[in-house]
C-alpha cells in the first residue's frame, strides 16, 4: 500500500507542475515543438516497460496453453487514431490553451476530463451514468462557470484559451474512452507508449509541412525540455499507471483529485499569479465532483 501511495503522490506532484512548466516552455519554444518533444520522449521512456509488459503477457498466455497474437496492422491503425486524439489534438490544444490562460485556470480545467469521460462513456459504451455521476457532472459544469468567471474574465485568461482548455479536456476524455477498448488486450504501457510516439509523429509531419522548428532552441532550454519530457510525461505517466497496476484505476485517479488543489500553489510561487475567490470556489466544486465520481466507482467496484 505504501508503494501505491508513493506512486499517487509522485504523479500528483508531477502533473501539478505541468502547466507552470509548459507555460514557461511555451514562451521559449514553439507550441507544437514542445508537445512533440515531450510525448516523443515520454513514449520512448515508457517503451522498455511496454516490452516487458508484452513479454509478460506472452508468458502468461503460454502458461495457459494459449497463443498470444502479435500487434497487427489493424491494432497499429487503431493506436494511430488513439494517438492522434490524445496527443495530436488534445495535447496540442492543451499547450496552446496553457499559453493563453493562467496556469491555475488551465490546471483546473484539464482536470474536468474525468467528468467528460463519464458522459462520453455513457453515450458510446455500456458504462452508464447514474444519479451520483449526474450530480458530479452538474457540479463540474458549475465549477467551469466559477473558474472561467464569464461576467469578468480574470486577467491572464482569455476566451480562446478557455475554449482550447475545454477542447483539450473533452478530447482527452475521448482518448480515454477510445483507449479503454483495447488497453486490456494490448497492455497499458504498450498502448500508451505506441500511441504517444505515433501521436508525436503526426505533430512532426505538421511541423515539417509548415516549416516550424524541430530541434532549434532545445539546447538553450534543455533543462525545461528534459523536465516536461522525462519527468512530467515519462515518469508522471509511469507512476500513474504503476499506481493503477498495484491497486486499481479508481485509486490511480486520486492523482487528478489532488492536482487541482496543489497546482495553483505552483502558479503563485513560480509565475506570481493571483488566485481569486472564484478560482477557489471552482476548485472546491471540482474536487467535490471528483470525489463523488471516485466514490461512485469505488462503491461499484466493491459491489462487484
């Protein structure tokens, strides 16, 4: 249990620093370039764990007298779609949204993705919403209103930034639901590593086609690139999935429960942002919605 707690805490800490690091990086590097670099690095870091996972799956299949099929063209094609959604669309929108928003606002809005996941899963899968999830969804919508403060948008935020963050949260929810279809068969680390790398390659094609820098400026910002690539994306997702591996998905999601609480602190310390009352109310509502979702999932898992 101590191992799980450590994984959750590390994940929450790294993910909570994400918006501050990306905001600093976004002022020095091209947005597409930074997104490409961090997910390519993250995918490569997860690759050895993907290889080990695949080997473990194969050994388990052989022990059971079964033959485990290798990834085929259909699987790679599906992972390309997953990567395009999660990295090519969601995380690109996320980076541009971070650049056009306060880090505290951005960190809270992206944490709405589990709320949107419930709705998308309800529409496209057998995972249906119940009364508790419905309440959580409504609280999430109210949280958006307080965090955005449409009657008087806080300095540092912008309409386009807020819209992009919501697009990022919704499309990341789509990425999550899409990934659930095959993650049990392909493997958590394998699917994540491959989808990250393929998603990064999509961005690389766009960068080359539009004449954007690929490696320019990396040396001058090497520490930042390594932090967002190795630590936030590589180590962050490793500890997140490790928490799930040694417990369950519900426990692993606690990291997203903690993130909106501590992320504004980093925004104040490193970016000197001002945290106003509406942000605090929004975070409280978001945490409450997350808690209800967590409780509902945990309760159902206990029943089964």
